């Protein structure tokens, strides 16, 4: 029994031990195996801010369970970047992270929310229940991806889980509020997309002319404010 317990512990340690690797000659990634969690993401966001303070840092990109840092080729810390990432992860602090509150006004249904009935059919919920559940939750921006300003939000009620469309649309309007699997999000720009469209916001989510072009950033807390049915 003891040997089995020791083997299980070794396996668990392997599955959760941070890994580092180079993704280019000047960029390294810290990867944390295991299931995503809010506490783990908060540590990654803290680490992102920490690494931005190093001289020679060109870009810091937090992802889901990972962080990538790119340095200038002449940066003195280039050779020791992977060791720096591991050491910083060991002292990263989830408790010290504070988030901003972002409110997104949404009109549900209508032409812009044309998949609302499909979500109702798949989940067995009424349209009213879908809107209530979606607009009453508090979400967290886990990371940005897919396109500039697109925030992957955690915290959606699992009862709303709906698969992506089998046939993606060639052009989803900017501001479309959508559900894709276990997540929800908002398309900041016109783009192809296969998520189920349930509503629309007139809020501008990405503006390249600003110093901080994305309205939502990793770690932000997001709420959807129900403005009623779309005309």
C-alpha cells in the first residue's frame, strides 16, 4: 500500500510541476500542468506584472495555465530567462492580485442574438432563464486570444454550456455576445466565428488608437447588464 501511495504522489507531482521551454531564440514559456483554476490564473497574472519590470522585456503574454515572456536579444537576463520564470513562480502571490470591474450592457435575442433559441433547445432552458443566468453571473477574464481584445471568460453557469456551431459563420458582427462550450465571450471585431450568438453590446471593446487598446484585460471581473430584448 505504501509503495502505491508513493507512486501516486510522484505522479501527482509530475502532473503539477511547472515546466519551462523556449518557443524562440528570445522567448520562453512557463507552463503549469493541471486543471485551470482562478487561484492559479491569479498567480500567472501576478507573475506577468512581475516579469514586466525586468530590463529588456519586450512582451509578456499570460495564457491559460502558462506565461510567455519575450526579451530583447541583447537583454542581460536572456540566458537565465527560464530560471527566472521558475523562481518567480515559486514566490508568485495570488492573494495580492486585485481586479477591475467591467460592466457590459447587452440586448439579448433579436437578429444579433439569433442563436438564443438554439441554446434553449440544447440546454432545455427557457429563453428567459438563459438571459437571467447569463446576466446574473460574475465572470473573470482568464486570458486574451483568438483576435485582439477577445476575452475568454470563466464563471459561466454550467447549465448554459452549448457546443459551438458545426459550421462557423464567415463574419460575426463586432459586439456579438456568444457562448462557446463552457465559456462565454464578446467578439470585439468583425471576424469568422462558430460560437452561439445570444445578444449584442454597443460597447467598443478594442481601440488600437489607445495606449491600452483592449477594454478587458486578464484578471478583470466582468458583468453583463441586461438591457432587455433586442428590437
